[in-house]
C-alpha cells in the first residue's frame, strides 16, 4: 500500500473531536509510541518470545502509523511527501557522512 493511500483510508476511520484534532493526534502518537517501548521492555524483562514480540510490535506500529497519518492530515501534510522528504534528507546526510551526530541542520 502506498503512503498516500493509507493516509486517505486512515482519515476515514478517525473519530475524535475535530476542533482538538491536532492535540488529540499528537497525544495519541506519543501514547502509541510508548506502547511500542513497553512491549520491547517487557520482552527484555521476561526474556520473551521474539515471534510474540514481532506480532505485538507490528500491531502497535500500525497504531503509530495511524496517528502519524492523521496528525499529518490535521496539518494538511501528505504522508507520502513526508516519507520522501525524510529519505532525501537522510540520503544527503549519508552522502555527506553526517548521519551520526546531532542537530537538525546537518
């Protein structure tokens, strides 16, 4: 599935107060990202099963993606463009040998 297609579909399943859409989607994204971290933490703590982890994290990453798609929509941003721009930024950093380090403008 293409990013733009996913974003269009994700928007159709959004049920939240539209006047608070920006805050709602940003907070939801943080919550779901935290759930990904929790699954991994518990996997480490419990010396868990990698296949169970993969299944659980896949589901949580889907929720993360849903919130990203809807947050982007709230800001009138296209998910495909975001993905493409991010790849180009990282490719440029790689070519300039500045992938590691810190700062937005490397």
